[in-house]
C-alpha cells in the first residue's frame, strides 16, 4: 500500500512509502528513519496513535514534537 507523509513544521518535506498491509504509524516513522517518540501523526485533523493502522492512500501529517522549558 502507498502512504504519503508530510513532515512538518521544520522540513516541510513530502515522502511516499510503499508499506505492507497492516502497517502501523510507528512502522512508517521508523521506515522514514525517524524516532517515533519525536513525531505526532495526524490524519485530517485527528491525531493517530503510534499503534494506529495506516490505510492505502492515506496522506498523513507528521508533526515534530517540540519541547523545552
């Protein structure tokens, strides 16, 4: 299945991955070479948990987590 990821806000890149059916958000984030704890996945306007299933044709926003104090 094909899923498109928009990495925001820092890189503003678009990446397309070919994943196996049943792939989860965490699988895709790792396949992109990113740390799952550093990104929040959003489908439409709804956040998706890291164990959430991806669907063929999804367009997912990955928003980097910014922390500080």
